[in-house]
């Protein structure tokens, strides 16, 4: 079993997406871990696929255009992955939008 297969199984139980969407998302997550930054062009190059890099880039664009994230499901996934259900914790939200050179 490949790492992406195991990740897809875990995500399926929480997100309820189809196989194609889960494959795309798990591929993105694994590429992000390798790259450590978010740049769609670089992400498409790091994406584990035999497809042409331009096709991978368009696939990622379609994913972000079409997918609506269920943030409650994402929160449950994170809580389960890190075993946080039986612990006390503080929830913080950072909505910082750093911009440089803007006119306000």
C-alpha cells in the first residue's frame, strides 16, 4: 500500500468525497509536505503523477474551483488524527492578511 492510498482511506472516512477528488487532495497534501510552501506551479510539479505538468496544474485549478470544504468535517478529522477529543485545548483563528505595497 502506498502512502497516498492510506491517506485516501483516512480522508474518505471524514470527508465523504469520491476517489478522484480524494486522490487529488491526498496528492496535494503529500506534495505540500515535500515542498513546505504553497505555490500551485511548484505543487503541480511535485504532485506524484505520470500526467503532463500542465495537466496536473489544470487538475489542481479545477479542484480549487469545484470543491467546497466542509470545515466541520476537517475539524473532526484533525481532532481524530491528533487524539484531541479527550483533552482541553484553546482554539485560535488567525485571519491575518499581509499585503505589501497596497493602497489601503
